[in-house]
C-alpha cells in the first residue's frame, strides 16, 4: 500500500506522514529531506545551480540514504555522513527550491525514493509524490494551511533549533519557495486530480491524522 502526502512548506506533511506511518507500521519516506541533502552538498561545495557540469559531477558522487535510529527518528545520510540536523538550517530552506528545480537533481532523488519504496508499504511526503513519484498510490492527500499559519508553525520549529528569524521574513520566504515549487517546469507542486484536499489551518495534528486514517481505512 502506498500513501502520498503532498503540499506546501509547513503544512504538517512530515509530522503527519511520520505519525500515520508509525500507527500503520509502514515505512516513512521524507522526499524533501533528500532534496535538502542535495542542496546542502551543493552549498558546501559552492556549486552554482546554473553550473550544470559541476552539478552533474556532484550528483554522480552522491549516495543518499534515509533510515531510522533506535528512537525512531529519521536519519539522513550523504555518503555515510549524518546530515539530519544540517539540512534543517534555514539557509538550506532558502536555496533548496532552486536546486530541486534542476531536472538532473529530480531524476536522482526520484529514482532513489522509488527504489526505497519498491515493494513496501509506505507513506511518502513531498511535492510531486501523488503526481509523479507514486502516481498509482492508493491514497493521496494534498495537505495545506494558510501562509500565516505555516510560517507560525515553522517559526516555532526554528526557535526550538535556536535559529532567530522574524515571522514576516519567514512568511515571505515560505511564499517565495511555494511559488518556485509551483511554477517550475518539471514535477511542480500540484494537487493530483485524485487527491483529497485538506486545509489544516484550524486543525491540530491529531485531527489531521484521524482524518487521513479514516480515508485509508475506507
Ligand atoms: O519541510 P518543508 O515543507 O520546508 O520542505 P521539504 O519537504 O523539506 O522540501 C524542501 C524542498 O524540496 C521543497 O521546497 C521543494 O523545493 C523540494 N521538494 C521537491 O521539489 N519535491 C519533493 N517531492 C519534495 C521536496
Ligand atoms: O513537512 P511540512 O513542512 O509540511 O510540515 P511539518 O514540518 O510536519 O510541520 C511544521 C510544524 O507544524 C511542526 O512543528 C508541527 O508539529 C506543526 N504542526 C501543527 O502545529 N499543527 C498541524 N496540524 C500540523 C503541524
């Protein structure tokens, strides 16, 4: 069984996907984490997203892995190095959409997550899961919330990580990233025609989970 959860930044996708996966005993795959890992690697090597040759060389040498530690927390590795924390920095959030729009980057990540999902029960979240990565998914959800609510949620997360950002700056950054994700030529953020639209602006995590679990049971 495959469950696809797509939507814009800060909608609650990863929190809810992880919880639903745990409740059902399914594998959780966070596709955004791999796009973040690529962006982090490119930033560290100072590779311009326009420099196709340098980016292709980088991608050739990248091995991306997703696993879980003993506590059930997701671990993201690039060539064996744990980058789980580093990929959440706001400086990665600010550039990730530019790298994720590059077709070669999308090919690499899509192939990797499709391989991870092959013949397993999975909950996968991202932007193009229901539309491109798992078009045959059994349940598809398009999860969203207002920009103000998503920025408020993300602000709390960043504060907990010790990063100081203003609410207005964050709202502008999130809106700009959503726009880039929606307008790119390859595999844009889109609601698949057969996906359930869910606005969680006024819903807490449990309510959203219950809603999705009911849909899966049906
Ligand atoms: O957690 P947050 O909503 O901030 O984003 P994410 O899921 O970690 O994804 C980070 C970025 O990766 C997105 O803004 C997209 O540019 C890209 N992404 C994508 O293009 N396709 C996906 N399936 C998942 C993420
Ligand atoms: O993965 P995505 O960027 O869509 O969002 P997330 O990282 O799962 O959620 C962003 C933050 O919002 C987390 O701290 C969640 O605990 C919180 N959240 C919430 O307060 N209410 C919801 N209904 C969903 C998420």
